[in-house]
């Protein structure tokens, strides 16, 4: 059971590992992109490539959903970023339970956006947890975990790809051990639990009164979606990448400044604490460019002030 790209390597390794995948559950096709064309989820596309049965429920609640799953007679259900919470009667259906591949070191960052949360909080490491699901939100006992260091260049996009690959291999090892009865589930320490929040489009608006370090973490956490943006001359300006630097004294918050040669990037924005050096930016309706290239085409950019809408 899965929907986004995160679940694809996990499905692929289940198939490659010789497990009989009796069905793949994913969300129904949804409109996407500027043209709002109806597209299949990445997990559905992968399942169809393998010739697997695809089930696209509108809900996992109700007797019909339980009866359909029970009719498949699954030994175990693997969940990887599925679109629905599973009710108790669904959780109780497979003989060996429902295993969730969760991209965080539980109990840290339970909830819907664990990868972005790790970046927002400035964590030095994250990882993947294989969890035996219960009725709570990511509260079930943990079967296995694997850690990975978060690099300064990591974004939610790059880190999700890494954790997806890591999770698929961890699941492969864990599933075989679980089937053989070689793993004792370890209850989570609820006193150490933290929760990630659902991300909204408005979260990408740059508030220059925040610290440069906070904004730098947001740029990485909200890449590729919803992306961080500001306004310049009434148009949206996307901040694709950057770096937090020490403050420039005596300048207004939100002002674009030229940095001296000691800094690795030449253009920055004054924040509530420090300067956010700009690396790659994209003006509304234009292609993505380096900040230096943008300045060469817009000489009045340096010295101007950026908005928050």
C-alpha cells in the first residue's frame, strides 16, 4: 500500500525478492500539473509495469474494504506512504500484521512530513524505521531501524530518494526475519515522541525576519514542494538554494546585498539574524539561474527589498 515515488523502490524490491505481491493498493488517479490532467500515482505506474493487480480505494473504512482485503488472504501488508490511515479491522486482517516503512528514526518525527521535519529541525541524522502498525499515528512497535547522516546539501527531494532506497533494503532484510519469527518488536518511548505537520503551499513564503539559518533549513525542507518564494517588483521569485551566513551590520531586513569576496556566494538577503546567501533563483515565468547571472540581467536587484507575498 503506497502512493508517491517513495514507495516505488520498496515495491520493486518486494517483487525482485521473490515475494508474491497479490495486490497493490494506491490512491485513485488525481488531476495534476498546470493542465490538471488525470495521472496515476508513481506506485500505480510501477505496479502496472509489473502486471500486478491494482486496487484504488476511496476509503479503507467499512465492511466492503475489509472483505476485499480479506479475500486476497495476505500474510502481511507493507505500507509505504499510503494515502489513508488503516482502521483496526484492516490492521487485523493479515496474518503477520501490517508493516510500515517510515522515513524517520521513530519515535522522532511521527506524522505526515517526517523528512521535511528533520531538515526544519536541523537534525544531524535521520533514517528509516520498519514498524508493526497499530491504531495510533506511527506509534506501533519498531522491528528495525537504520540511520543516515543528513548532509548540508540535502533537500526533502534528495533525502526522500535516499531514504526510499535505504528503506527498501531494510524492509527486505526485516521482512524475511519477521516471517521466520526472529524479531521481537520494541515498543516506542512515547516520552521522546515528536510529530511532523502536514505541509501547505503557504509554508513556502519567505519571512525575512526569521534567522538566516531557519530560512536556509526551510529552503531545503520545502524543495521540491511547495518551494520557497518571495516577491520582487510584484512578481514571485523562487529561492531554489542558498546558504546561511553571518550578518551584515547596518542593513534593513529583506534587503538584497552584495557580499565580499570572502563569501562563497556573491549575493545575499539580510534576515532577522544573519544573511541568506542566494545560490539558485527563478523569476516567475523564467528559467532557473544563478543569483550572479540574475544580477547581470537585473542591475537594480542589489539594493532592492524583497517582499513576503
